[in-house]
């Protein structure tokens, strides 16, 4: 019979795993490690603390304290200090007894239930939450590695942009036409840098917004002094001495001279942590309805997570602040003893196109299907509009799209969830208005339009 030899370190691992299993199964205090301190990770940490006295460690290689990523543009524009972007005051984490660790996780070992830091430190966990967010997608074209070519997502991107605009004073070309593209354009415009935006669609965000809203925002961007070239994209980024000097367009072949090229064609889930592990990955880290990965006691939330089964009409990866926050709430309930499934709920998003606020609730596709009636009102002089979609046969309200006008999310979402009839919504429409008391309101115009349709 062959002899079996066990090293001391192997025995320690076996004993540690056995003890963790006993503690977890008996409901005793656990060590919960969260990798990532964005809105998903920080929400999970705080909600777990509300539900129990588990040891919590939150790790980030980007910043010591969680911050609002969407506020980075205002730091660049001089409207906020970086400390003003923090999600919570620094003392919050100490008072909540949540350990913050600033460092990079380079490896995960699900068998020993441990992670390894770039410093060499090994951290053991009972439960691991991966909330590593997204990273900018770079186009597969020559020149993306040149100095002056960058995305805008991480804190480091802000500093890179700051360094570039201090030394380079030419034109900027933004490749892409999403929300980040407009943010970047507004930032550069605040420094008096001329901007050209290459938009692949026939108008800005035409794959998301209905035609009327897309045309409105395209014209609004133009009015700010930004050149918008539609039906076009970059095929090559040109360089000189390692620096970007121009962008060649795909269809016209034109070369647009520039000293900065912003890439804003989207983001993709950051799945680096689970490479070379047994955790299943597709576009993102695959999770079931309980946000569990294929490896026991490991969860994924936020932008890095991909649902194995999305709700009808929804995407498996939704890199949206509201979705990430909800995932944080959901996983906290599960880890505090109330196993809870994640539901995508009613779609909701908001943004700003310079000074035009945008809100969407429910189903507002870029192309309205034949079974849906859309009621659209636009202000005759200002960039303000209201769109309400409802089912033709049942009259059930499906969604709201608002430009330059605020509606209360609780009211709109309640109408959609309860499948309210359009007649009820019209009758109670003023209850949704969230504009300041002395602002002009436009319920009467919309109601008049509705009555003409009857």
C-alpha cells in the first residue's frame, strides 16, 4: 500500500476549511470580503453591517474611500473637489466597523477560500463578493496605445486626462456616442478645447432613444459648439513620436487632426479576478438569481456580473448605477440569513446631456412596436419633452421618457408595476411632477393631446 504524506501547510488548509464550514453552517460570525468599492460593493458592505456583526473587509485598488464615479467630470470642470465626490464621510467606515483595504487583488483560490494581494498578503474569507465593475472597451484598430488615447471610467483616467490637456492644446476627437461621450465632451469644452464626436448611428444615441429625442439631443450637442459627425467611426488612430496626432474616419477617409482621442464606445465587465479559476464566465461573471457564481460561497454583483437568465426585454449585463445598488441590497439580505433572489424590476435610468436632464422608466425602445401607442409632446421652443408609451389593446402604461422635465420615480414606477391604465395616469399626472414649485408645468398640454386621441 502506498504511503500518503501531508505537509504542515496542507493540513492547516484542511483544518481551516473545516472550521469555516462549521462556522458558516451554524450561522456564526463570518468574514465577508468584498472586492470593489463602487456603489455595488459599498452598498453591500453597509447593508450587511445593518443585518449582523460579521467581519467585513472591502478592498479596492482604485481609491481608499468609495466615491461617486459620475461626479468625476465635475472635479475636472472645477465645480467639485475630489473629497466632495465621496459616497460617505470617511469616518462612516470606521464607525460601522468595516475594514477598508487599499490594494490590488491579483489571485483568487476558491479551494483555500483566500485571495492574494500584489503585496503578497493572503486574506482568507468565508464569503467572497466580487464587485470589480467595468472597464472601457477599446476599439480593435491601430493606434489605441498612443499617448493621448484614453477612456473615461477610473479615477486614474481623470488624472491622465488632466495631464494631457495641460500639455496639449489641440482638438479632441471622441470616438463613440453614448453617455460617457457627452460627459467627456462637456469636460473638454469647459477647458475651451474644440471637440469632434464620431457617432456610428444616424444621430446621437439612436440605438437607445426614439428618433425625436435623439434628434433633439443631437441638435443640443451641436448648439454647445461640438461637431457631431454621424454615420461615421474611426478606422485608425494616427501618431507622431508616440503621441496621437489624428483620427482617420472609416467611410469618408478623412483625417481629423487632434492631440487627444477619447474612447467612449462602451464598457465591458471586469472579470480579471476570476481568470484561471473554475468560475464560469461569459461576457461577465455568470451568476444565478441569487447572484451566486459557479463556485461555492463566491458571489458577483454590479457591472462585472452577468445574469444567466435575464427578465424578458432586459439584458444579462446592465452596467447601471441603480441596478448595482439593488444587487448590493439583495446580496446583503442573503448573507444576513434571508436568502433573496435578485429581480431586475422596472427599467430605470437617468443622465444629463449638458443642461438637459433625462429620465426613463419602463419600456421606451428606440423603435416603437406596432402594438404600442406612443404619446409624445415637445416644448415648441425649449429642449423639453414627455413621452408615454402604452399598450394599444389594453391601455396599460408601459413607460415614460422625459427630457428637461422631472417626474417622481416612485409614482412612475408604481403606475408601471400596477399596470395602470392610461386614463388613470392622465387623470393623476400632476402627482408625478417633481419640478420646483414655481417652474412651468406641462400636464395640461399632455392631457389635451391625449383627449384628441380618444
